[in-house]
């Protein structure tokens, strides 16, 4: 009797594992990766308190934002330093100053 229950549990876990694996295969095949030419462009100014968490949340998960461009509008606080540290951590991030941002946007449009 105990042996039957154990075999039943093993089969349940095996079937559950197979279903989860199939679900992941279907999910990965249906999500299209966003092309490299799609960019998320943000302008920031004096947002040192929340910018690190916000960018980390954007970068988590499915990596929808492979090309994140942040234009700093001459912040008076440590926003730019925080962004530079995130850039060093290899987070997909491009940081531009206000003047560089204007040039970049002019080229993109």
C-alpha cells in the first residue's frame, strides 16, 4: 500500500515537471524578442532616490529593454553617479548628458 502511494506521488511530480517544462517551451517560443533597434529613452533629473531600483526593475525578467538610453538633464544630485555605477555592472544602459541627448535624439528622428 505504501509503495503504491509513493509510486503515485513520483508519477504526479513527474507529470507536473513535464507540464511545467512544456509550458516554458511554449512561452519562450511565443514571445518574440524585441529587435535591437527598439529603444527605451528616458530623461531624468534629480532622481537619485529611486533611479537605481527603477532601472533594475526594467532590466529584470524578460529583458524587454535591451537598449535603455538615459539622458541626464544636468542633475544636481548623485543621479549621474548612480547611473555610471549601473553602467559598470553591465546593465544594458547608455548614459548621455543633456547635450549628447539632444544630438542623439536628432539622429534618431
